[in-house]
C-alpha cells in the first residue's frame, strides 16, 4: 500500500595505473603505506595535477550511461574531518559533474523471478579521490593510505527504483558495463565497486518520503537485502503512526538488518568551494573523440545482435555476453568460420555449434586448467583452431566425439587440429571405394554369415522370419566394417557397400 523510492550512489575504482591527482601507483593489496607521496598524504604546499586518464575513463562511463559531458567541468573541496583523509577535505565534483542527466535501462529477471524492464534516470557521474583505509583491530585502529587519492567515479541515480530486486539488477547491469568498458574490475569484495542505497516510502501519489541512506553495501545481494529490510522497517513505522528519521544506517550482514550510524549531514555542512589548485577542465575535440572511440557495444545490445546474427537462443547469447572476453572469443571463432568456409554464406549452424561448445566443453576445459575467462587470450584452443574443428565436423571429416577429444588435446598440448587428426588417423572414412575394400576383407573373414545372408536373399521373400534375420545379419556385418576402421567409416556408406557386396 506504500510506494517505495530508491536511489543509488555507486562508487567505482577506475583502473588507472596511477592515482587521480598524483603519480603514486594505484593498486589493491600492496604493502600498506608504500604507495604514498606528499600530494596524496596532503602535505601543505603541494599541488595536485589531474590524471587525464581518470577523466577519460569517467567520461566513458558517463557516455555509456547516456550522460551529457558539459563544456566545462571542475573540482571542489568537500570539507570534513576523518582520520582516513589527512587533508581534511576530499577533492570531488559538486557543481559541474563530468556526466549529467543520463539513463540506464534495466532488463532481466530479478532474484524473485519477476521480469524487470525499467529505465532508471542517472542524475550525474562525478570524479573524486578515495580516502585511505581504516583497519580496526581490537583496541587500536591502523591506517593504510595506499587507497588515499585513488580515482573514484561516483554514479548517482534519481530515486526511480522501487524494490531491492531492481536495485540489485541495477548494480549487476552497471558492473557488467564498467567491466565491458575495461575501466573497473567490478570486484565488490575488494571494494572496487561500492554502493550506498537511499530509500523512502510514502502513500501513493504523495511523492518522495523521508529518506534513509544505507552505507557501504559491498555486494549486490546486500543491496537487495538491505533495501527490502529497510522498506519493511519503514512500513511498520508508518503503520504504527510514527515518522521516519532522516539518517544514515549500516547493514549488519550477520543479523540481516540495518542499524543507525549517524544523522546525515547536508551539502552545507561540507562547505564546498572550488579547488583553487586545479584548473577548470574544458574537454576539447581530441579528448571527446578519444572518449567516443573507446566506447564499446554494451552487453544488452550485443546480446540482441548476436541472437539475430548467429541464430543463438536468448539464453545462449546472454550467457556468452556475460563477459566481454567470452563474447569476443565467440565472435572471433564465428568470423574464422566465415573465413575458412570461404564465404559460403550460412554460418548459423556452425555458430550454434561453437556456442554450445563454448558454454559447455570450453568452459569445462578452462575450469580444469584453472584459467579465468579473462585469460582466454592465451588459451591454446584459440578461435582459429576451434573454428577449424567446427568446419571439419560440419564437412563430415571427423565425428563429434573426436572433435571433443581434439579440443582436450589442443588445450593440453598446444597443437593444431589438422595435425592431431592426421597423426591419429581420425579422418572419417567417406570414400565408397576405400570402404568397399574394408567390406571385402570383412566378407572374407565372415564367410558363414555372408553365405547365410546370400541364401536368404536368393530364396527371395516369403519365408517367415527371414526379413528379420536378414536385417540382423546385415547390421552385424556393417558393425564389423565400422570396427575394422576404428569407428572412422561413415555408417551410411558402409551400409550401402555391404548391400552392394551382397
Ligand atoms: P544528498 O544531498 O543527501 O546526498 P542527493 O539529492 O544527492 O541527496 O541524493 C542522493 C541519493 O539519494 C540519490 O541517489 C537520490 O536519488 C536519492 N534520494 C534523494 N531523495 C530521496 C528520497 N526522498 N527517497 C529516496 N531516495 C532519495
Ligand atoms: Zn601520491
Ligand atoms: Mg549527494
């Protein structure tokens, strides 16, 4: 009976080599306090310089979210005190975020199984520096400033979502997008992608309610659980005639509930003012061009295109498009097939075969080798070799079973499929004359069976049970022919040759 409003603030670590305002290395997991310098430690008198690569990656995300990049964008100081930030202010963007007014379309199934199709408006994307990390151990707190000054992009949505499931899908969709763009690894456990979730409820038609912010949700599942818990909590309060307090709460993952952290500051408390040590950034033509050139086809568009182009099922296409490296691998193999079949047009049959192989056999082999999809570039079973196997199978040169054996060998021994098939004499025998030769030797060895069969045929039809006996004996001889070729003979041709010999 209430309406819910959810807005997300998602922070992503950009994969720049160095921090956003100094040249310190930007990396997760290094020895604490080794990637620091006077700038990111906030010594007096030092000067920050903008890392253009961070600005470029930020703009790539902004453009992929259909945001506008303003002609001028600058930085502000956001003042507050906290031990993880030695300057006592964070350099951020307030009045001129690098990306403004975009949208992201959500499409997919929620965790509750319901179909979600929704356009979420993006309020803004802005670039800022991350703070250091506090590690609390019993009675002391330790500080690691390696993260201080790391490039952080904050993406803020309008309060357009209505359920924990929608917010979860938003995080998943955004995560896939930034991984596709190669600007963030999306690793939520390591904190490369963190979300704060804002939620309010109200009677229908009454607009937004008093919002509560849930901070630092480090998995998309916690985003869903935290929000759904919070919606229920607020509903119970309103039902009981109480009012919701505007505050910041934290998610307790052990108790599956939120608890209060602080009453929220507003913008005035931060005393924003323009950062005097950084010039206004005016993106010029070459910069904007480099942003556009770095954009990629996004997962949703790619899925739709692959269904059309290769005749894949929606489910196959979605699974293949889950990671860009996987989709790239598949499409490289499909392109190879086109090349190797010398533009005979119709490749969808082969493409579907490749898709099936990719989703079962190849994933299985990668797993066994302990390789991740992102390392597929160094996989011995490369797209060219996989395509060669598909083409051989399609032409009836090898059997499906041998094609799969071939994959294992290629992956283990880094060899070419043609060479493996030759070395093992795996080529399917389809030449009638060659098969006839084998049939002759089989007949010589199976004189009694052959004689009985010939007698049945000579007696013509009519004898009860003779037709069945004839079938059994013929099948027996064809089986012998197949066995004599190690299973390589084409069963159909073998059958015809046996009949002819009779
Ligand atoms: P603040 O100034 O408190 O940071 P913002 O206006 O910047 O608030 O919004 C922060 C986030 O909270 C945005 O994602 C926005 O969509 C969401 N939000 C704002 N007001 C509400 C509300 N009443 N209910 C739910 N979400 C809200
Ligand atoms: Zn530094
Ligand atoms: Mg805000």
